[in-house]
C-alpha cells in the first residue's frame, strides 16, 4: 500500500504541461483530473486497510470471527437484554 501512495505522490509532483483544455502530466499520458480521481479512490481504501491492520494487531482480536454473547449478559458495550445478540 505504501507503493501506491508513493506512486500517487510522484504523479502529483510531476511537472505538468498544458495540452488542449486538460492539463497532461509529461511522460505518463494522464490528466491532472485522472490523478486526482485516483487519489480520491485509493486513499479511503488505504485508510480502511490500515485500520484493519491496527485492529488485528491487538491481542485477542481475530479476523472474520463471530462472537456470541450469551443471552441476558451485559458484559459488552450497548447490551440489549431483550434479544439474542452476536457480533461479527
């Protein structure tokens, strides 16, 4: 993921030349708007993946595991004692 951010950063810092009405980035054949759209597309996904890695690194945290909470127990956040409850 660091490579993608590095590529986007390089694209943003490349010298820009005027071509017709859209600004073209020299040597890449991309417009400035395409680079901006790519950044907007990639950056939120990077943040989600980063947060997943931070969460999984915590002790006792497993990926894609269902946690069953016993009926009537209030040992977890936001308990609703009227219904059976599970967390993913």
